[in-house]
C-alpha cells in the first residue's frame, strides 16, 4: 500500500526524523497562502503515487507567492507521466508546499525487504538525488548495503558504519546514526515493506533533513492497522484494482491484451511467464485464491471484462479445494451479464473437471478447453491472432 510524500513525512516527524516545514494544499489559492507562510521562496511538489516527479515537472522552486500561485494553477489537474506511472500518467490533486532549504550534500537512504534472503536490507549512497537509479546501474560500488539480522535487529555500530561510509563525521555522524535507528524502528512498528529518503541532505546550516520520503506498507499487515485505510488516495489507484480489493482479489493491471484469471499466486506468475514465452501479453495479474466461491469467480471475471485493453481471456485453474464446475458457473454468469463475445481459453484440472468443461462447452460462449498450461497459453495467443486477422 502506497501513501503520499506529505503523509510519509508526518510519520517521519512522529519518529523524530527531521523534515522541512511544509503544508499540503488542494487549490492554487491555498498554495499561495502557504508560500507566504514560507516566506515566498519555497518548493511546490506534486503529490502522486510515483517517483520521478522532478523530471516530469512536478517539483518546482518558486521565489514569491504569486509565482507559486501560477505554477500551482498549471500543476493542478495535470497528468504527470514518469517511468513509474505508465503512459497515461497520474493526475495531480494535491500539492505539498515546503520551505526552500540550502543544500550542502545529498544522500540516499532506504530500508526494504530483500526477498532473496527474507530479511530487511539497509541501502545507502553518498550519491543521492534524482539520478540514484543511474548510479546503481553505472556505479554499483557506490551503493552501501547491510542485511539486517531479524533476531538482533539493527545495532548502533552497524548504523555508524553506514554513516561513516557516507562520509559523515562528528556530531553529523551521530545524528545520522540516530536517524537510521529511528527509521528502522518506524519500519517495524508501522509494518512497512519499504521506507526511503531520497534525498537525505546536509543543509548549509549543518542539519540533517529528509527532503523527500516514501513509505510502502505491507498489505499482509493491514489487519493490524485499520487507520491506514484512511490514508489511501483512491484517485491515484486503478478503479479495477479498487473494485478487486472489495472482493479480496489480488489484482494488478498490466499493459497487455490477454486477461488472466488464476488461482494461486505461484500458478499466476507461471501463467504470465508461459504466456510471454508464447508471444502473448498479459493484461493483468489476478489471483482468485484457493477457495473462491462462484460469486467471487464471477466478480473476478467481470473485472477482467471491464478492462478495455482485454481482447481475450485465459483461465488457468487447478481445482483442489475449488470445484471446476463452480468456476465454470461463475465464468458463465459474468460472461452473460457482459454479453461477452471475446475468445476464452480455459485450462482446468482437479475436482469436478469434466462437469466444469461440459458446462462451458454448452454455454454458447466463444470458449475452448485444454488440458495443459502450455497448450492453453499457445491456444489463446492463436485465438487472438485469428480474431484480429
């Protein structure tokens, strides 16, 4: 789960991580008033669920309130397109106005989950800022990494080694040690999968400040934090993903044209891989879970059909707990409601499989049933090619 920068900074402040003075705004007039509070010389920052805002024109330095007002008028409602948004971009509905700070040095600092080791990893670099991704590719030796032992946690001597590696000395080094320890404490207490400060700066006055902040919460821990639901900005999310969340479906929109409905995350990932190997482009990741009901399957299929990019559907189900005839009934119900004429490829196996196949073949849908994942992936790609020929 993502939140905005201004929300991340509010949490930073609660954990004694220093941030610049700032105020979130919803109108250009509010931006102007906030700029006056900051003394006129300030930074206005578009709030969207994506990085790379600066290069897309979403971060601007202004020198007086009237200039802030004009810049905000252009920014509000604009769709920012960054490498993380996709071609459609994300609309700006909130702007953070922050005091301008004289910067002496910039660093990168984050803690994220390393799934290869199943441990948190502290990552830092003395080359922070907008080009950190390029630094990681071209100069990986400049990236400092520390894998954190979950039993002992992050210790002060480890944080000090990172601070020294960033070239900090004296009181600044000790301030950085405390900041890193606070960041780790926040990560654990808030159940985060990622906390990132880019850049962490040393100001010309000699203070450490988190100039930008990003927090991702672990979706699997949301049941412990009901307050997080109030932090979400649904205008930044795909409507299909919002609808899927209402039915406890794991759905992620992708860029292809083959809608996928699968049960089990591992099988879903394998399905996307095999589709790609056969020249297909998945339109989504959708896991209906291991024990889905007919109603849940129907809702999942409806979500796929509401995606305007979908030109064909691939259903790949292993009916262990789930019965294949129940899955077939859900597909038929959803397809009938949407008058679906798209080509549908179904690979089912397991409980009541023959009954499920029979229901589909007698449904009148443009559907084919196969026995293997490979045949299904190749088949839907072929059906799509024939439909578009």
